[in-house]
C-alpha cells in the first residue's frame, strides 16, 4: 500500500491566458471632452490588437513596442474605433495620446539614463544584459545568448555607475566595489574596476510580471511536451501535489512555475517567498488570494518567511528557489498540509531527494529525513534546453517527470517521463486516490475543474 498520492497534469486551454507582453505598455488619454466608457469600445477587437481599454482611467494599454510603433502615429496619438455612430451611421473614431504605463525608473534614475541599454530592457524576450568591460552580451529566450553589436563608451559606463550609486546612496570605489539597485522588474549590479580587471561590469537581470514562454503554442506543436505530459503537470496542481521543478540555470524553471499557477484555484491562498521578485503571482493572477514575501539575509530570511507563512493559513507556498537550509522548514511546512511549488538546481529528477538532504547540512537522523522527503514531496519535473548553433534558436522541453513514493518501507522514484517521452509507468493507488478526490479520473487526460 503506497503512502503517497499523485496527480496528473493537463493543459487547461479554457483558462489559458498567455500574457506575452513584449514591451512596457503605453497609456492613451482621451483627447476630447467626452470620455469613453467600457460600453463605447469593442474590448474584444482591441484585445486582438494587443490593446486593452481601462474604463476607470479612461485610457488604453498597449502591450509591446512593435504594436506601439505600428499603431501610434508620429504625434504619439492612437486611434480607437468606438461603438458610437455619427448621423450617417459610421462608427466614430477618437484619437488618444499614448505614453508608457510602466517605466524603468529607479529613484532619480530615469529611462533615458539607460542609454543604449534601453531597447534591451524594453524587449520582453531579453532576460539578462551583461557588460563585461568591452562586450555586451544578451540573453534572449528565443535567440539564446549572443554578443551584441552595441558598444558602451567609458563615459556612459562611468555615468551609469554614478547614477546607481546616487540612487542607493552608497559609495562606489575600491573599498565598496559592488553596487546593487532593484525595482519590481529589474535587478542591477555594477562591479568596480578595482576588482574586475576587464573594467567596470554591469549586469541587469529582468523579472517582468509576464509569462515569457508561450507554453500553449509549444505544447500544441509538441516542442515543449506532448499534451499527455502537459496534462500530468496541470492535473498535479489541481490534485494539490507538492511539485519541484529542476534544471540547470536558464532553462526556464521559474517560467514553468508561473505557468502552473494557472491551475491553482482562485480561493486558495498562495504565499510567495523570494529574495528578488520573479514570480509576480499577484500581478499575473490579480483575482487570486495571495501574499508576496520578500526576504533578505538579515532581518527576514527564507526560514523566517516559511515559518511565518504557516501562521497565515496558506494552501500553497511558492518558493522561487530552494537553495539552502530553508528547505528544512519547507519540508516541515508541507508535512503540515500546505502545498508547495518550488525550483532547485539539479540535472535529474532522481537526484532531488539527495540534493535536498545535502542542502540541509548536518542531520542527526539523515535516513528519517530522507524518508520524509519521499513521503511529503510528490512530483519532480526536469526542464532542459538546447540552442541551434546555426540559428541560435533556443528550444526548451520537459525532459523528465517522476513521482516520489514510499511503499512498504521502501523509497521509490517512479519515472513517468524520461527523455521527453512517456515511460508507460502509471501512478500508484495512493496517487490515484488523490487524483480521484480532486475529480480527476485519468491524470493523463485533461480535466476541467470548476
């Protein structure tokens, strides 16, 4: 008799709203005296253009730069077709003035201060921007990592470092050689040339509140995974399994976690715990019950946050990355009934239990803790990626899925997916009971749950 219970995920196409914003949205204000209401515009038609009308503010939001450039004239005006008609029965069009909704200002540091880096910051597909003193390297989710033709001159780099220094009110010299500044969507690090022999180094990490990987398209064409594999993942969330997404840096672990949050019910309280905001759960799921904790190394650590969260009745704890001893408290939290979604670095789902044990440090009863890992953690998912050497295109896929079980005092890691393909293994009776309780008869088939 198995001690565990597992769920099988499916991609919930009815509820799939891929927010593939490609640039900071823009706002357009109504130019004439009569403000538009929601009833005056065709919201669905605007949506097909990547435009959203905000009735409260009387503005429209445009998702990406390409759309913005194509729809906004040289005077910065956007033309919107209303449902109103003139005396001849023609629909009335109104022009609105466009401006960006989100900018990347940090204190006194404005968008224009990013200079030649701004186009990369605005490109939603760009995840990382790195200047090594002589070269600008860009990480792009579609193009991969490439060397940009853009060159930063010394004056710009020095001025940029000075501005960051002023923003954080911290000196920047050989005695204080690292600067860090942060917004909700950017994390900036500057390293002084006294410790970086190649020159001042700049690193900008982008964490926008959008889903940057088009999972639905990649599932439909079989690139990311098969429909059956996708069903396993979505059903696993619906059946309240504890899920650990693993892979090497840059494979898209956090992006998959964002995607899987679609299948958390609106009324289930979610607490996210991060040192840098990357999940943006509340922004992506504004209608859902959520608390977002931001931790640090001193006053509110990961361990503090996990322990505090248990007093706040969470149904789910979303830990952006399990890195160290805090995993001990995560294990304690799931043993109390809270469910978790988290990520960690390893290259095989079968290594997850040992990886967790090693992160816990010295343990008095290592074997007992290992048994608890197999008992309370349910699903392991490995994401892999490859880059085409000729085109530079990045391909990501689900390489492995397993479930952990403890049956007859024996720990098991059962591989459901290996090398991207179903193995033919099925879920144990314990897991099937868990799926059935959630209204899921077959975890390999899509199940709509209200």
